[in-house]
C-alpha cells in the first residue's frame, strides 16, 4: 500500500531547511522511481513533513517536480565545479579529476545523472528550462577547459585544438559513454566509459593513457 501523510512528522512553514528537505526528497523519489510515479504525499513522508507544508512551498505537483529538478541541477553543478583543477600538482591530475567527477559513478553521481536526464527531456519540450541547461553546460565546459588550458600552456599537453574545443570533445565523450553506463548497457559499463574517455583524450592531448588513468591513484 502506498505511503500516506499520516506517518509524516508535521513541521511549521518556517522550519529550518524545510523547503530543501522537500526538494531533496522529491529528487530521491524521481531518481529511484521516475518522475511519473512521484506523489506529494510520498514526498511529504520522506521529507518528514505534512502535505500542507509541501503545498505551502509548491502550489502544484508539477511546480514541485520542476523545482526539484532545478535544485538538483544547481546543487550538483555547484558541488561538481567547486574543486579547482588548477589546484592539482599537474594538469594530468586536474583532467583526471574532471573525468572522475563527471562519470555516473555509483552513489550521488549516478543519482545526479538520472535527474539530469529527466531535466534534459523536459528542456526539450519546455523552452523556459533551456537557459538553465545551457548555463550548466557552459560552466561544465569552462571547468574542464581550465585543466586542459593549463596543460597546453605548460607543455604537458599538445593539441591542434584550443582548450575549449578539447573540452567540447571531452563533454561529448563523457555524456555519450556516460549514458550507456547509466542505462546498464552490458557492453559499456562505467569502467568502459572511463577507459574510452581516457584513451580518446590522452590521444588528443599527446600523453600516455596510463598516466591519465593512474593520475588519481
């Protein structure tokens, strides 16, 4: 039987972090069960809230779902891009950090990927969401380009392309291989995705794939 609001612990509208708890609960349910199966009563129970409190912040289920996806996009983006690749001792280590951070590894990164796929699909249908998706990709590209530019400038890397072009290539590889890993393609799991991205980028940048593969060890 589906969970109901009776098991929730009510909280006043101004309870600290109540809105964020609700959004995180919605994100967990979207990631585990898909967006169509999410109900406000279940979100309220998981968030330790009442349905009235959920409606205090979100007037409709659709508004809650949209805000949950935006919350995931913005929060995960902020966390992902918080680490500075330039702080690594070598550009190879900085690029290795970027690759590892951007794959759908089990745990929070896989959950974020699942939510992003939902947002990508909604952005295809709803033009108002496209600027957010484009902004994340801009930040994503700039962040990866930092490590690549550092390596090109100090001679650690060599390429006929500029840092931004190589970053675009990296994103194409990470997203393409990452999707196959996310859907559990038996011929392309997350380890295969990592190896493919490393081999292609190492070849592009004129470095040994082994050096890039072991840089985070």
